[in-house]
């Protein structure tokens, strides 16, 4: 464990968030090892490895940390503090950055686990990781699309992206984000649906918005989903160019997709695919 934790230090900033108060003391010391400390360590590794500890694995991991703590090795204690600080910083990230960080952390942890095949904690974490992979394969898809029933779709599904490109104003010197796109699908009882998308763009002192809204009926035939719009509008707004401010009727073309509903660590998601679309939206 000491070696594994030391390797993680390269991606962690120093700090301490050891639990205080009414937690159960697992091992004496200054500070003592608390139950919540071990729980937070397990939470960190479950997040990083995309897997869950079994009760037996939790007990083994806790026993190893207690034994390690009782040796009085300050380096091991400092390493635990650093991992807990990393966990606190991860919890402060927004969903998009957290997802990116999880992938990076998983790759890093798996790589270092492989470098220490004989370390007891590495063996345990390897089991957690491999169990997570097996569970993802067996439970990832929660709809096999063999039914024409649209009830599994009821509710709102959304996705969105934000540009990482910033523009600097030549006059003010201030930075503004380049914008992004958000998409929402809402499926209602009776085979009804609503679709809305909003794209925003900012360039220096000018901001633009482009929105599409449509409503209609949805038809499902096994793995094929067809949206049949009955109303559709397109709206354009531009803070700098007046002629770009308008609202008009949009096309009523049917849209057909291959579809399925899956589940990952962030929840249920609706995935659609055709010649121009290939993406997923999460249940809201």
C-alpha cells in the first residue's frame, strides 16, 4: 500500500481532511485513524476504478489500513491524507470535468496496480477493478429493444457541451467562453415527445443564440425509433447583427434512429444513432 500511495502523489496536492468528531476510532495515534477516513479511501478507489468493494474486500482493506497505521509510519499517514485531499477536490468538480478526471484517474491507478502485482492492496484493488468491468458488461444495457413499448423513455433526457475555447476582447482584455450546445428530449404518455436544442456562441462583445423546438409523436419498432414532428420552429438571436434576429418555421422531416437505454456510473442514458447523430443523453 505504501508504494502504491506514493505513486499517486504525483497527481495530488498536499492537504488534510481527516475526519473529526464522532467517528469510530479504528487505531490510536495523533491523529487517530477514523472509520470515516477508511470509508473515504474506499470511496476514492471505487470512483477511480469504476468498481465496488464487496463486504469482504472492505473488511480486508480496512484491516490493512489499521495494521499500517499502527506501525506509526508517518509516510503512510501522509499518503492517506493526500488521497483524501484529492477526493475532496474531485467532489468539487462539475459533472463534465469529473467524468474526464475519472477516466484519467482510472488509467493511472490501473497502470500502477499492474506494476505491483505482489502488493496485497494492489491485488485487492485489481479485483475491484476487474469486478467493475464484468458488472459493466453484464448490466450496462437495461433495454434490449425487443418491445414497441415507449414507457421506458418517459421523462426528460439531456446532454450538453461547453466549448473550451476562450476569446479575449482587444479593448477590455477580458475573456469570454466560446459557448456550447444543450439538447433535451422529453417523452410523454400517449406517444408524444418534445425536442429542444440551444446553441450559444460568444465572440468578443457579440453573443449569438440558435434554438430549435419541435413536438410530435414517437414511433418505436424494436430497435428503431422514429420522431414524427408536428410543429417545429427555429429561433436566431444576435446581439450585434440585427438581421440575424428572427423566428421561423422549421422543417417537419421525420428522424429515424437506432436506439437503446443504457446505464453507467452517472445513471440511465438514452443513446441514439443514425447517419448524422451518434450520442447519448442522460435521464434528468
